[in-house]
């Protein structure tokens, strides 16, 4: 319930801002990809300005996420190595525990037969 409330508190203002940006920037803008001849219609795209804003926002989020993921790769690698090592030590502890139980049973059996 708290998580849902926090999502509403955070996402509702963001949604309102995005809607206001969309309404305020709906005029058509032409983006030219040919810097030497901007009037070339082959290398240009016309769209409402908010589309470019949203595309830049999404592209920035993707690039930022990729950079963060790339930068934290050493930490994920260390976590995987630590998890493998922990699993190995737990397996070793289980093996030693079983061995100790077997030795304890062997020690108890001869003592009771006397």
C-alpha cells in the first residue's frame, strides 16, 4: 500500500509535467540531418516538438542505464564470485557435518557394544 502511494506521489506529477509539455509543444518541427543542405527533404523528419523531447528523454535514460550497467559490471562479477564461493563453502560445511556425524556414530557404536 505504501509503495503504491509513493508511486502515485512520484508518478502523478511527472505525468502532469509530461502532459503539459506535450500540449505546449505540439507545433510541427523539422529536424534536418543534412547540415549542408537543410532543405533536403530526404534527410529530414517533421514531427511535433514533444516527440523530440520524449525521444531525447528516452534516449538519455537508455544511455544512462547502459553506462551505469557497464560501470557496475565489476561489482556484479564480484557478487557472482562471492556467491559461488559461499555455495562451495556451504557444500564443504555440509560434507564435513555429515562426516562428523558418521564419525560420532562410529564412536558411539563400539562404546555401547562393550
